[in-house]
């Protein structure tokens, strides 16, 4: 037999053994789903338009709780508001484990707040929530910082004098600066070269995270990780961000004043010092680095992308923008900045922001969970460590909760009297124990940035509203809105 043929056979055998060894057969009684092929799983049932479309088609056949084999591993899908709430809220502890996303696994591993599990996750989450709530150790409130950033943005937009611009970069600046204030205790000028580089890296990482190639990698990461691909690109991008974080940590160490902590990093370093004699402490360098990276990625790109979708929707539906501006004029006026206490008197604006979050559907598949113990759910037995995908898009487009789920309509969040109404299907930050820890800050940002911009500017485009395309540029684990030009016209 030819040596090349022998090498090929050896390679294939090694590939098969690697996959089999890496994914032992699960015990238990999993929900129904399409019959998987050995090693390839449900590859034949995957839609070329991506994972979400594949899951939607399978749900029509198998119901709201079903199993899909992503490559050789079984993953339980939760579809619709009721199924997601039953798992993540009613059985919160059992479903509080975190699964992995293959394209970022080599960098995050099991560190930081997003992908950690067990006591590590609990300790880091408690610490991060307390520190972010304190926000700068009490020197300035979250609201003041966002208002100041909004004021800087208004000044910057006035320089364009109504000329068209791509809003991506400026909307990134304002959300990133809020996270920078928490983490580094400072904000950056919009022309700072290092800051611009970081923003570009954030954008690249979210685009790659949302790409079709990352979804393919998710299916066969055990094999594809040995070859060039999105995971290599992602690792390079995230390592550059980590290098920057590392330099900042060293500067903080050199200038640390224990009696006057300036930010998240200072507070963490003090906790590290306090627990240095504890061999089991979770407050060590690796968790610091990945926690700061997590705050950056989660806190910058999601809020800025929501705003970017929001203003695209205002171009598409100018009558909505006009109604928001009318409410701003009535409640806030033109001579003071919008404040968080205005929210209760601005139900239409709040409904519009909720609908932007629902319609933009930024993390459609949700961040994977896993069960922390053998778990009985809807008559099925999910073995410990079974991965679970809560399909958030299925809740945000649930026809039982939204009369026109595929249409942008702020009335989804207004009652017959025009008052804001709660809707349990609105879960853009997920729900349960793993809900995004920056949810409160993100909601404050969306309200204050959105209203301050529309208080000072009307928005327009050279494209007729009916011709504006809302289709995402990328749609996978995340959704990236299309690029567009917008004019901010002083009011």
C-alpha cells in the first residue's frame, strides 16, 4: 500500500479516536431530536444559513425542548419563553452551569465571570457586582459618568455639522469609556490611538464571534482546532487586548494606594493581597485578566451594537423617532440633560428602547449553560454537565407574547392607556442566576445615550426609509447590524 494512503488512513483513525475519546456517551434520557450520524452528529440537518435557522426548523418537528448533536456532543435546546423560564428561573441552581463557546475557549478557559463554574464563578460574580455597584468607590455615580460621556458625544457630533457618518466608532467610544471608568478609573479621548485600536479589536472579536465560520468550528472544534481558522484569529485578537490589560495592571500595582482604590483593578489587587495566604483563593492574576477582558467585551460591544441598531431603526421608522423627541421635549426640555428619574414619565421612550432590544436580538442563541447535577426537566433526565442552549431569540420573537413578533412595534410594551407594561419574554440579558451582571449599567446607558442624542439631534439618511435593509451583517452567536450612514442634524 502506498505510504501516502497509509498516512491518510492513520490520520483518519486518529481523528475518529480523538473525537470518540473527547465525547463519552451520555447516560440519562435526553429529549427527542434527529438521529445523529456517528461523530458527525446532526450535520445533515444543519442549515447553511447558520445554527439558529437549523434549530428553528428542528423545533417545528420536535417541540420546545429537543436535543441536537453538534458534532459528536449532545446539546439540549430550550425554545420559547415558557421553556427557558422553567429551566433558568424555576430550576435556577440546576441550570446555573456555564457551557463553552469553542471559538473563545482557548483564551477564556474556565476563568473570569462569563465562563467560570462552581465556587469560582460565585466568588467572582459577588465581587464584581459589589465593585460595579460601588462604581469608582463612591466618587461619582454611574448616572453622572454616563451623562458626562453623553455630553462629550453631543459636542463631537456637532463637529460633523449634519454630514453623513458611520456611527459605529462613536457609539463604541461612549460605551467603552463607561467600562474604562469602572476598570481603569479613566476615560479616553475619542482620538487616542490606543483607544481606537482597542475599539477595532472589540469590533473584530464580536464580528468573528457572530460569523458562520465560528458556527462551523463549534461543530467540530475537537478536530478543527489543529488547523487555521476563526479560533486562531480570535486568539490573536483577544491576546492583544490581554496584553493591554496586563500593562495596565502593572501600572496599577506601581501606583496602588490601599486607602484610596480608584477602580475595579485596584479593588481586585487589594483583594488579592488580602487572600495571598489562601492557596485556594480565586483572586489571582489569571482571574483578574480574564474578568477584565469579560467586562470589556460584554460591556462595550453589546450596548454599542444595540444603539447602532436603534438608530438604524429610527431611520427606518422616522415617526417613532419623532414621537420619542416629542416626549423628551415635554418631560426633559432642551436645557438640561436627561436623567434616570425621567424614565417613569417617559413610557413611550422606554417602550421604544425595549423594542430595540427585542428586535435587535443581539445574542440569539444565548450563552450556553450546562446542568450542575443530574436534572429532571419536563420528563427527561439531563445528566450532569449536559450542555443547554436557551434560544433567547425564540423568546424575543415569541408569538404568545408579541402580537407582531417579526415587526418593529413599540406598542408591544404599551398597554391600552399608553403606560409601559412588563413582558416576561423580554430577556436580552438572559435570565436566572447567569443573567448579565452588567444589565443595570447597560439599561442606564441605553436610556441616557439614546435620549440625549435625540434631545439634541434629528436623524436622517439619504436612503429612503422603505429601502433601508435591517438584515444583519453577521448572525451566529451574536448579531452584527449592517453598516450604514446617518446624519445627526442639530435641533
